[in-house]
């Protein structure tokens, strides 16, 4: 399979009913642009709100995975998401006219058929995989859930289920590569023990439940009156089980179909990470709650990797490209407003500068006497001065220019800066410098962690006959 992103060629619809709500629903898979990932859209709600397939939006995992955004929910999302991942589709809009996905036969197979009927096409953008550099673990000692992800060149999954039941016992399942999903996993249906089913029926919680969309496991022989009751509930002419086993003697697709369905659920729930994976997931006794918790841990790792990737790889022990004397020949600022100590890197499109924060800074006298914190406006000013070096180096006589702020956007302060910190400012041009106007984005780091970020626009203006210019 190519590493280019993929979507479907045209819209395709499928109809069914929700497992828990019993509400009829039409689901339509729509093509989506690059870097879209998966999003659900409630067509039956005013404004057609969109709900991202995001682990941070999960609000319930008791009977499937439910997402909610701005008060609007979509239920039982895992089988649909598993089909998309299993077919290597990266971008898709999933429109539904009811709150719950259709259960179909309790697997991902009908979704696979619909998506393939639409035709899967490549897009121009390359996939942005999540790849591990170290093992990642999750454990729920109460539910005895254990999950481990290890580095792998492909997306691989191994699962073990153990229900201490004679009819199910301990089962294992696995795929060596996500490309095996269609043939090895997609047809595996959801399963439930009869005693669990009875509780759900008593609470009217599976209005769309049917012997055609779930495997009902029976771990004890049933009397005739119980079978007659189930026949009425499911509106079936015959309901039987020969001893312990499967209700209505449903033929299993695989001897370990329940374990394979648990693997299907894991793949669907881990789609909530928001990008394709290159990891090997090993799971013992998994469920939706554990899957989602593990997805959140993966998202934290992605965030950490992004921060580490963005952090400029600069050796602060190396001699600077420009020292403080060099900087004063470019910038008009002087103590106490000169807030750049050295420039480590400088090109036509980026600059990396350093500010060593000490208690001797003038602003610490009043901000704050007993709890010194570098003011946010000073961080912005220091970042702007680094950008000033970049733009003033484009003219032969920088001493004859002043730099004026035109706009500041998207300012975020993530962590306080205190005496003893070394702040590294990394700025990159958003657009080329034209007519002395510079538009750039900057991030400030302390100890490899971002402390502040902003977009800023400034303009340099030539000023004549000014002996000591001051930055406005």
C-alpha cells in the first residue's frame, strides 16, 4: 500500500438501525480532503454539526464508544472507524441522520463492502504516521486490562480475552499487518453472554438487538420457558441452544471470533488518535474504556513528539553566530530594553536567538518583588527583537532603520519564565519579506518545552538623522 493519503471516489450510503436505540439510520460515507481524517456529521440536527473522531471527545464507553461535541452525540462509532482504518482510508466524512451508527450484522463487513463499492483513491499528500520510539503501557488493575504498544514498522495488533467461562475460555487473536483486516477481522461480530443480554433487555437498552447482529454465548443449559421468552423477544420462530454454546447455534466465522471482534474494537477505538499508526498493540482483556484511555496516552505521545520535533536542535555551548556586540550593531535597543543576548542561527527565512534571564533584569523590581516572573509583554518583545535581527539583516545599513509592530496574533503563554531560565526563540517567516514587511511565527522554549508562541508582523522604516533610534 502506498504511503499517500487516501479517500473514496464518491459518496456511498448504507441503511440499518442502531443497536441500542433501535432507530433507523442512513449512513453516508463522503469523500474528504487531505489531512481531514474522520469526522461524523449529524444531518438530523439543525446546522448539521460535525463531531471529530477524537479520543478527547469520548463521553461514554459503557455499550460502545460515544462521542460528543457542543452537546451533540454520535453513538457506537467503533465498527465504522475500524472499517476505514482497515481499508487504509485516511480521510472521510461520515454523515448520519440519527444519533447512532447502524449495527448491521454486528461487524465491520457491511461498511467494508460499501466503501469498496465507492472505490478508494489516492491523494497527493503523504501520510503522517505515529511511530513509537519507546514502549507505551496502560493498565487498569480493577478490570485487569493491560495494553502495550511497541515500535513496529507496520500497524500490528494482538489480543487476548479471558472470561473464565467454559463456553469462551481464553482466546487469542492477531494480525501481522493492518492490510489483513478485511480478510481476518472485518466479518467478526460483536458478542454478548446471555446473562448480560437479559439485563440489557430488562432495562430496554438494546432496542435494535437481534440474533442476526450479535453472537449470544450461553454458558448454561436453558429451560423451555426461557427459550420461549427469548423467541418472543427476538421475534424468531425457533430459538435454541444445544447445551452450552451459542444461541441458535450460530455458525462462527472463526473459532476465536469473539477475540477477533475485540481486536476489531481496538482498531476502531484507536482511530480516535487522529492519524495512522505504525505500532504493535498487545492487549489483554480489552474493552472500550481501556481502548480510549490508551488512545489518549498515544495522543499525549504524539504531542510530546511534536514538541520535540519542533524544538530547534541548537547547541547552546557553541560560539554564537552573532554575540551581543554584533547584535547592538543591528538593533537600536539598549539596556534595559535589549532582550537578545546572542543569535545562534540566521538565514533568509529563520532566526534562532537566546535570552539568558537573570534576576538583574529591571522588570523584576516590580514583577514581582517576592516572586519574580518575566512579563509576557517582555517575552513578546524579546521574540520581536529576534525577528528584528532577521529583517534588518536584509538591508546594508540596519543602523538607519527602525522596526515597528503592525500586528500580533495567536499569542499563547504556556509556562512562566523565571530568573535562571535560558529562553530560546525560534522564528520562521510565514511569507517572504516584501517592502520591509515581515510576517513570522515564533515559539519560545525553556528546557526544550514551549513557554510562549505568537504570530507577528512588523515593518522596517528608514529614518534619517536619528542618532539614537528607539524601537516603537
